[in-house]
C-alpha cells in the first residue's frame, strides 16, 4: 500500500507536488502554534471572551488578507504566485510580535496580522488548487495533504512540547519564547518550493459575478455549507483548546498528550485514500460527521479526562477523514463561476461570507458567555454549539453535492 501511494505521489505534476509541500510547511508550523496561541492568550489574560475576540480578529485578518489582495490582483493583473512569499513573511513576523505583547490591544493586532498572513496563503493556495487539480483527482490529492498533516500533527506538538520544556525549564527564557521564535522560521523552507508553481494573473471581476454568486442555485446551497463552516471554524478554534487546558492544566502536558494521538489517523487516511471516489464522498463525510458530533456532545456533557480521551481517539481517526471530504467540497464550492473555468470571483465572495458567519458565530458565543458566566458552563455550551455546526455543515454539503449532480445529469 505504501509503495503504491508513493508511486502515485511521484506521478503528480511537479506544480501539484509543490502545493503539497507548501501546505505541509504551513501545517507543521500551524500544528506547533495553533492550540498554543489560544493557551498563551488565556494564560496571559484569563478570559474566554478575550480568546473569542482575538480569534475573531484573526479571522478578520484572514478575510482582509484573502479578499483585498485578491481584489487588487484582479484589477492590476498581479501574479498570485507571489502570495506564498508574502504570506510566510507576514505570519512569521506576527507570531514573533505576539511573543512580545504587553496588553490586550497588542494581542488583537498580533492575531489580526497572523490571520492576514493566513488569508494571503489561502488566497494563493486555493487559486492554484483550482487551476492545477480537477475534481476526479481531488480526493487523492486531499488524502495526501491530510495524511501528511496527521504525521505533522504528531511531530508538531512533540516539537512544541520540547521547545516549551527547554525554554521554560532549561534556559529560563519563558514558556513560549523558543516556540514562538523557531516555529515562524519553518516558513523559510517554503522558498525551496516556489520554482515549480506557475504564474497566474486573474481576470478582472465584474458586477455580474456578484449577481451570479447570490442567484445561482448551486451557490445558494453552497452558502448553507459556508454558514456551517464559519460557525465550525470560530468555535473549533477556541472552545476545544480551552476545554483541554481546563482538564490537563498546562501547555507542556497538552503538547505531550497531543503527540500520542496522531499516527493512527495518518494510517487510517492512507488506507481510505485507496477507496475514496467522488461517488462515496458524501457517504464518508456523513459517517465521520456522526462520529465526530457524538464525541463532541459527550465531551461537552462530561468535561472530564475520560471524555477527553474518547473525544481525542474519535477525532484522531474520524476528523481527518472528514477534513478530506470538506477540503474537496470547499474546492467545489469555490469553482462555480459565472463562466466556465471562472472560479476567482466566487472564491473571493465565498471567503467574505465565511468571515461574516465566523463573526456571527463568535458574537453568539460571546452573548452566551455573558449569560452563563461560569467558565465550565460556557465551555460545555460551546462544545454543543460546535457539534451543531458540524451537522449544519454536513447538511449544507449534502444538498450542495446533490444540486451539482442534478445540474450535471442532463448532460
């Protein structure tokens, strides 16, 4: 199995392999930083509300980094390929800045800049995913991405835990100093992957593209999926990290704990990758959604170490499989252009709507926090809402894929 997977990987076009490597570089740094930025902010300011607001600032940065450069590139016919370099530079600088924040306003700015760098990265990588891959090969492409991500999710937390321990216990520099200094430097590896990526200069956008986005039936179904995805992102970034912190108690313990639960999902992804097709895409998505939702609901109800183990084991095996389907559906939802092979306007508009729903979800959770008051109650309700967001995303995906099949049938 491993040999056939490797041979199939080598058969990919050089530009597609470069996309995979760039994605893995981003994933390695993200696996080292993602949960620990949330823990860093909570330990510094001890406020769930601040974590939610800082995450909303980050997602606002993603929207700005995605939509503003994307729009300007369409007006001035700029080369999207340069976005990889700029995204890595902005993300690296923002994390180094986060290490030195002294008050809440600087925390918001650092998270905004980190999000902005991510937005530029996603603008760039989504553009080339849509130009370099076709629907029939995206299940395998996404399987390769996510299998690598799972291996990196083993390496990332382990390396982060080691850096946290050395920084705090050996060198006495502070818990996060080495992590927030070394993790951004990983982005420099991306400079070895740019040469095989082709230039791309987008066409100009038109008002008719906006009208098409809101009136096309497929896009309308895709917007339900986008709504659920937005809720899922804002809640999934903040709530599980704080729940795990409340149970395990320290960043070092979380890094060690996360290290033990990654390799199983990588193996599972590679096995399923041999059998994934567009025909069974929604079936796999549905089964994995049910399993993930059940584990989240139990975690929210019990909120203890045993429930954390169940949540982690189920998530380690099923959530990456769900992410593969989500990634492929995301690409499909972005390429419904007004003209054939015209995805760019839809891609930008989708990200703008995604930001809107992230902010709506975050604002709703902030209101619940102010009503509930007690931290444990807020975390439990946040997990229940996250489970609901997964279900909403699945139903949106189901009706979206069904609408695509209906449109394609007459041909």
